[in-house]
C-alpha cells in the first residue's frame, strides 16, 4: 500500500493564494501558486515549498490568486517544469509584470524570475495531455475565464483532479465546464460560492440591460468597473448584442486584454461577437477623450479596475458620483474593504463623501454556485475523496450534501491530507 500526501499550501478556508501539492511515490505535483492581498494591500504568498522537490507546477488560469507567486519557484538553481496554455501565459505575463511593478518591494522575486519561469513552460492547451516524468497531466476547460483549465494528474495508481476556479454555465465569453467524461480518485474543488445558487444568467442580463437603458434615456452616463480580463469582455459582448441606445467606450488594461484575446479564438465562445464589440465600441486613448465622455450624457464606459481600486474607473467615478442621473453598475466580486464594497454597503467613498449617482451590483459571477459544484463532483467517475478549497464557512453546505457518498475534507492552509492507495 502506498500513501499520497495532499498539502494545502494556500487557499485552505480562504479565498485567494491557491496552492496545493500532491506527493506520491517520490513525485510531487504542484497545482497553482497564487497570491492574496491583505487589507493594507500587502501580497501574501502561499506556504513555502522547495522548488527542487517539485517536478511539475500546473497553473490553471491567469488570475493572480492562482499564478501570482509562481515566479518565486524560479529563484533557485533547480526548479520545476511549468504547465499552462499559451493564452494563460500571455495574460499572466501582463498581470505579473504589473504586480511586480506595484508590489515589488514586498516580493521575494522579480521579473527575471518570471522570465526563468517562462523558459520552463511546457505548453498544454485545453483538451491536451502531457507526460512529464511518469506524471500524466490532462487538461480540461474549466469555464471560468478564457483559457482557464481544470487538471487531472495521473500519478500511477492515483488520479487527482484539481478544478481551479470553475463554472458550469455557457456565457458569450466561455463555454462551461463539461460534466460528462472525467475519472479521478480525488477531486480538489473550489468552493467560492458553495452555499448559494446564482440567479439565472439571462435574468441578470435583462435586468442589467434594462437598467443601463433607463440611465441612458434619462440623460445620464453609466460607469461599469470591470476586471480587465473576463468580465470586461463579457459585458462588452452583452452590450454589443443587446444595447444600441448609446455610445459604449472601454478604458484601461481592458484594451491590452482585448488585443491578447483577439489572437485566441479557440478560447472564446462567441469570438465574432467579441471581435465586433471591441472594433465598434470606442477605445479610450486620451485624457481629453475621458473629459468629453463625462461631460456629455448618453455614454456607457467599461473601465478597469473592477473593485474601483485605481485605474480609470476611479477617475470616472470621481467625475460622475455627484450627479443623480449617472449610475455605477458593479458587475464583479467586491472584496471586503475595497472602495467598491464600501460604495455598495455605505453609499460613500472615503475621499468623496456621499454618492448621488445610482449604485447597483449585478451577479455576473464566473464561479459555479452550489448546484453547479455538486454537478461537477457527481460527474467524476470512481471518485472517493473530495477536498474543498478556495472557500470559507460556505463550504459547510456543499460538504454536508456530499458526506454520505464521499470522504470530504475542508482543510485549512498548512494542513495535509493522507490518501491510501
Ligand atoms: Zn479566477
């Protein structure tokens, strides 16, 4: 009998800094190595693991809470092979360089370590399989953002699946996780929304578009703060299909992400729609253009950053908050203590005071809710053990629903789980 050790290096009963190592028969696979941010914006790395002990590190997608600490694994002379796809690499490169520029002072790595990481990449596109030193890694679409992958690591007599962030519904931007064909002994699954079901997407979309129309028809402007990759493109595609009553602009890092995504049609569900949206809507390139947008009514601006932590969205907010005809429609998760969360909860922003513009939040989540997560677990054949990470108290609802059929763990960061084979 052999034993596998699954160690939660980060993302155990916390949302952020995802990192899980799987050690079995002398081989170690690491799934993701992300960062999280404390309330004072200091980056927090996962627990340390010696890079020379790892054979492969597989990164699921380009969000910093899954890839942000990866360069740290390339600061020594002996380091692992890095598995990801080309789109994830292209996007991660932009986000990591930006992250190092902003937070470099706190980080034990720099850009040269990221370059070493890039040289170590073994590209695995969605649907492909790779054999690295007797570890076979299969990638599947995880449905979270363009390029996001779920991995199944076959370590001989043990198959461990790791979802990364996952969603089951089809949107204009990405197709959902396909719950039909996988086999695994152990599933490590995210549980960001393990206790709720999101409202139906078409209901959210209709409500959103109706609200945008209301504001525009009464002469106001709409600001839509968005994450630069994923949500921004989904909102642009939605506006392109359903909204024609006003001018639509996009601003900030969204522009760079649009141009990257244009080269990866295979990772976009409705590629033509996105392409047309980015061509027909106007890219904001200058300060004078920004001033013009906020001066006149009838404009919709999709701008980064999604939680109003800087970027052009903050500029627009400052110019728009004082007019009750305007609106700020938040479409992303708002972390505690961020300006976006404060705006939603208190209707004020520290330096600005009370806001007169209409503020609303719309549930465009790219994470599966309770029913979707349950469907994913049940879709795996041969499954015995389920480990829920990237979650908090909400994991209780899902773990209760699974406990009579599977061995279920909701570990803290730093904890290990022993699996006998
Ligand atoms: Zn993510």
